[in-house]
C-alpha cells in the first residue's frame, strides 16, 4: 500500500472514528474518555454501544457520538478539530463541517459563559476501512484557537458481526 493511499484511508477512518455505530438517540450510556493536555474535559461523552475503552467501530455502520460540555467564556464561533494517532502517524483531519455551531443539539452560537451544550457528530464507517487500533483527540476551539472542550478516545475499527 502506498503511503498516500494509507494516509487517505487513515484520514477516512479518523473521521468515522470520532463517533460510533448507533444513532445518537440510543447513545445514552456514558463512555469513559481520557483527558487532553488542556484539561478541558467534557461533562459527559456518549459513544453509542461503548461503555469501556477501546470502543469498537464496526465497518459498514453509522457512527454517532454526543458530548456535553460547558464553555468557560462567551463564545461566538466553535470549530471542531480531530487528531488521530495510528501506527506512529499523527493525522489532523480536515472535517467537512468544521463549524461545530451547526452540530449543537440544544443551543446556538453565540454561547454564553457557563452555558452547557451538547455537540453531536454522526458519520458512516465504510466497509473498506482497514481494521486498525487508534487514538483520537476531539477538541472544540473558539475563534482564537482556545480549547473550549477536549478529550481522547481509544478506538478499534473492526469487521461487522
């Protein structure tokens, strides 16, 4: 496999791996997460079907994640930043919908200081993705690139049962 093809596949996996297979409505059980260096932990993370790490992401299914968090300042803009760590490679994934304000389920931007909000992301996990273990870091940042929320998950892309 060429390096370019591997990176292309890895980028697609990262996009899908920020979430899990169930619809967000079914993503009610809390999922454990790891803290980022910024220590801007969310209140709660719910990855459908995942109550312990690593979360398994079956190929060919739709992945869904919800995260509740509180902003510590007034926020006009909120951008999603996803970074994956796999096979010694660090990948910053350019999301199609970088503006996280469009993916808030119970609020709209601008956000007020101390406001609690929920961010949702749902994406397909293609059958063509390689079976791989990886870590992802999911962050939401304001217009000044200051982290408003950040956490990490250990994930495994697996064949569907």
